[in-house]
C-alpha cells in the first residue's frame, strides 16, 4: 500500500535536511514545493516568474498556483508507492486539497511529523545555511559544514545563500508560518496524524525520532 507523509515545521526547522534522508530510507520521492519553485525560478519559467514575486517577500505563493503544481508532481508514476511532502501543505486550503486528491486516488496521509524549533534557533540556522545550486543539498557553516568551502560534497556544484534567508525576509517567513501554517498543527492533531519531534536536537537525533515514527505508523 502507498504511504504518504507530510513533514511540518517552521522555516529552517530541518524539513529539507530530514526529508532527503527519510525519503531515501522509505524509498519514496521527496517532494519539496520550495525546491520545485526554486527550479522554476532558475529556469525562468512562467511559474518561476509568478512565484518569485511572493518568495522574495517571504510570502506564500497563492494556493491556486501551488496546489496544481504539487498535484501535477504527485500524479507522476514515481509517486505510486507514496511520497514524503516537505513544505506542502502550508495553508488550510492546501491541506483540504491534499486530502481530496489522495482520497480520489484511493490513498491517505499516514503520518504528519512536526519538527518543532524555537524562533531564535531558526534564525541562526537560516543565517548559516548554504544550499547547493544543482540539487538543493543543504549545509550549515556550524552544524553541517561541507568538506570543502563553497562546494557541495555530493555533486561538486557551487553552494549559495538563498535570497530569502536575509534576516528581514526570514522574520517575515516566520510570521507567515505562525499565521497561515501553524493552524495545520491542530488540524492534523485532531485527525490523530500529528507526531511532534524536538527539532532542537542534533540532525542525527532528529532523524532517529522521525524514522521511529514513519516505521511504526499504520
Ligand atoms: P521552502 O523552501 O519550503 O522554505 P521553508 O519552509 O521556509 O523551509 P526551509 O527550506 O527554509 O527550511 P527547512 O525546514 O527545510 O530547513 P533545512 O533543512 O534547510 O519555501 C520557500 C518559499 O517558497 C516560501 O517562503 C514560499 O514563498 C514558497 N513556498 C514553498 N512552498 C509553498 C507552499 N506550499 N505554499 C505557498 N508557498 C510556498 O535546515 C535549515 C538549516 O539548519 C540548514 O543549514 C541545516 O543544515 C541546519 N539544520 C537542520 N537541522 C538541524 C539540526 N537538527 N541542528 C542544527 N542545524 C540543523
């Protein structure tokens, strides 16, 4: 049976870092709405141009753009056994749309691990983050330094600092998260799907906790 997981958490909580590891262990694709937007931005597609206006202000890209984009990705054949969603859903409307989409395809969400980290830690994490240009692999100057400065260990491409990791934009992203995405915590708790993990632990400790969740849920 297909298995679908939603990784929830504020900007910089470690969703992308953990999703890459957990998706590989569970043999499902890692679907990051942020990465799909950034690929479109890099390739200067129409979608990328529309998303850029919102992303550079730290705002959410409107639901009518985002929902269709993620549903297209979920319709691809590599998702037939499930997927690990990172950064989606992010609004109650997206959450409803995801439920309907999965129901219509005879699927459901199996678990929603929520990585919880304080705002102070988020700012430190995002200001020290470096991301690889080719595949979006994530590093941190203090917590996960690359072997060679400015170069991705995994594919040798250049590392860069995301435009939306500037302090003012980070603060706006955290505010937007509190207002528009945090209500999903109660939404999924009520459905019995929410599993909170202390995201202030080390990367390895968080991975252990997340694996214990995804390996033990129905
Ligand atoms: P998106 O790319 O999804 O950004 P985000 O949710 O803000 O999350 P981040 O990628 O910033 O952080 P993360 O939790 O993945 O942390 P990471 O693992 O990198 O979205 C970007 C924008 O796209 C949005 O603002 C919006 O405009 C748009 N968008 C995307 N999805 C959308 C949607 N569904 N609807 C509408 N708009 C959407 O870790 C951060 C740093 O911390 C790294 O340096 C890492 O090495 C380090 N780190 C990780 N874990 C630990 C640890 N345990 N201890 C110490 N350091 C750690």
